[in-house]
């Protein structure tokens, strides 16, 4: 049976390395392992991995190649203990909203490019806001990006005062806080304008209840119809598929239907559309449906939902700009940014049915 050759210089605490590679399940390689493997000083390896001046380009290439070969990854915990800064940002969000997941994905990529890491704090059953924030603070975050609050509320309190906070597309706090979100008023105006061009004058609106941005979108709908001398038709609901389904059932119980239904977000619109189709209402031949957010579900072939789109990457970048600036300049003026959305026309809208 072939014996595994070992090098005493690459063996520690019972770990065996075969031909320079760590055996799975053993201790992770260290900077000393890299130095011993290359026959150079640990200080040189440290300078290369910390991207400090001094080492030659050839030395840098050798060290980085050895790090990849041995499977070396920097120990973030050790780096935190050594440094005064953590370069960590916390994110408070839920995993139930597609648009929040899109924003978190964009934040992860952009933060890494800026040299920051994210500590994710998902809210959920058994994970209330208070305990999640405490956990994030315990991991030495330098700033907090807020996408959600307990129960999907439109407002949030209990935010930490010792780290900078930026609100991103979700609930609003009571104090002056940097705020980045989609321009709900402009988005609703685009949707109403699209439906009006198709000849729709009876446009019902399924509200988002007490959810984030719900009041802004509701008021924008009322203003858009008032400017066009149209009568409003509000159905109180929630930003969920179930809420949209219930609202559609309310409308179907009426003697006559509107010609179009606008929902406060894509999830609600999906519930509306599915209920209409199950009840024999053709979309868009009999009735048009629109949503808001252009979340991942909107483009599904069986929905093909007309909606308004925003760029998660642009919103994420603005939020990171705000929180990182606040870290460096605590007294900087509070910033508010509204991102202009874009109308996305798909198969759920069409001209008013004649007759």
C-alpha cells in the first residue's frame, strides 16, 4: 500500500498534507504553511495577502498561486481581532419578498467590490427585529442596511444609534435617516398612463394595506386618477398573493367588473391574475392586470405581468454610497434618493374590450 509522503514543515496538530495539499477534514492552512511551502518568510506572505507594498510582482504571483493551490482563505475572525475596523455591514431583510432577495444579491456583489462584507440578518418566525439587530451588532458591523421590519410593517423603530443606518426600499424610521427607494409616485403614474392609453377608464386599485410604500402608491393612484377625471376604486388588501386573490374575489362578486386592476406589488397582482383566470375571466381580453416591482415572478410565462422595473444594482449602489459615507462622515447631511422606474409591458394588459 502506498504511503502518503509528509513534510514535517507542513504538519501541525496532527494534520497531514499530501504533496502540499491539505487532507479534507484537517485544520485549515495558515500563512505559515504558505511560507514554509514556498520557502519564504511569513512576513512576505502577509504583505502579499494584505496587498501591501514591498514584494516584487513575481513574489506576489507565487504567493497567490500557492494560496489557491493549498486552499488558503484569510481568517476573517482573526482579522477582526487584530484590526480597529471590521468593514462589515449588516442587512435587515426577509426572505419572503422577491424584491428584497434581488436587493440583497446586488448588495453582496457591490459590497465585496468595495472591500466590505455583509452580515445577513433575516427576519422571520422566532427571529424578531430586536434579536436580529442585537446579533448583527454583536458581529461588529459598521453600518446597517434596513430592507424590512417585523411583520412587514411600513414603519420601523428600535434602530441602533451607535452605527449608521440607511433605509433601502422598505420601512421608514421616525428619525432623520439616509433613505434610498423607488419613486413610487412616478411608477404608479406610468402604469395609469399606460392603461389610459389603452382606453381604460375604470381602473380598480388593490392596496398594500399597512406594508412598506403602500401609502405612497395608494396616494399616487388617487392623484393619477384625479388628474384624468377618473373615479377611484380602492380594494383594501395586502402585499401578498393571498391578499390579491381575496381582492379579486371581492371584485368578482360585483354586478360589473372594472376594465383594469392595478395591484400594489407583483405578488398581489399574481394573486389577482390567478384568481381571475380560474374564474373564467380572460386576461387581458376581458380585463387587464398590472403590478409593481418587476420582481422575479413577473416575467414567468404564465403571468407575463405588465409592471414597472427598477435596477436593484443601482439602488444597492446608492445605499452603499450612503452608509459608507456616513461611516466616514457621521455629520454629513441626510440623503434621500428616489430611483426612477421603467415601464415594462407584457401580456397582462391590452385594449379595453368593446361592448
